[in-house]
């Protein structure tokens, strides 16, 4: 569908969905297919080496397993996972979430690891639903919080996953939140159908 979309701006939406699906299901050859479509529209390929796929670590497979398990959850269960891990984040790493702009880092993790189609606008709505009641009032997400994203992230990093960014202003926060999410998803008895 992406190849026949007619323009890259339309094809890009298909590619993002395909990439999220491929990542969640461990399809290592997806980047080659994506690069073929990008070439059709005269776009630069994403950097990739076959040895990257062959050298995948157990950590990579753990991330894929967590993403797959998360994708099988119903919406309410997904929101509970995100909320629980926000509570854990504040308990153990409160210093990493030092302003409301840190929601940008949470967005990067959810988009990069669990929901590749998530828009900043949809994330704002989601963030309001998953914010724990005990959350500090001065760190609640505001309607304009996500519009500040480009003020903090360099142009060349704006379309990168948080773990591939050259300069991620929320790097430590992203890593801490993902580790909490990954551990919680893989070790908790989450109800797939409930």
C-alpha cells in the first residue's frame, strides 16, 4: 500500500504502522522493505546493516516480547500498565521528571516502543487518563506541553526513536521509564482479554 500511495507524505503513515507492527513482532527484515519504499519516493534509507539484525541481543528480544504482550492488551489494561509504571517512576526516579516538559520523554518511550502511530495530540489525551492521582500538580501535562517538543529536540533527531537520538534531552528518563515498563509487562500477570 505504501508503494502505491502516490506521495511519500501518505506512504509514511503506512510505513510507520508497518514499522510498529514489525518491531512488535520481531520482523528484522522490515527495515529493508521500508528502505525499498523510501527509495521509490527518493527518500534517504534508514541506516541499517545486516549484522545489526544478526547481532540482536537478548535485550532486543525482551523489548520485542514486551511490545508484543502490550499490543495484545485491551485499551484499559494498556492504560493501567502505563499508569502503574508512572507511579513507579515517581517513587524511584522522581528527580528525572523535574518539569511538565518531561511528558515529551514519556511520549517518546510509548511511541518508540509500544505505539508507533501515537500522535502528540492523542498522547496529551492519553497522558491525562494515565496520570496517577498523586502526581504533583506542577508536573501535570497541559494542552500546550507537547507543542514545545521542537524547542528541545534537534531537527535531525525529531523523527528518530528516543534510543537512536544523537541528543535526547530526556535520555535518562526514557531509559528509566522503559525499563520499568518492560519489567512490569514481562513479569506481571496482565489480562490479555480483560
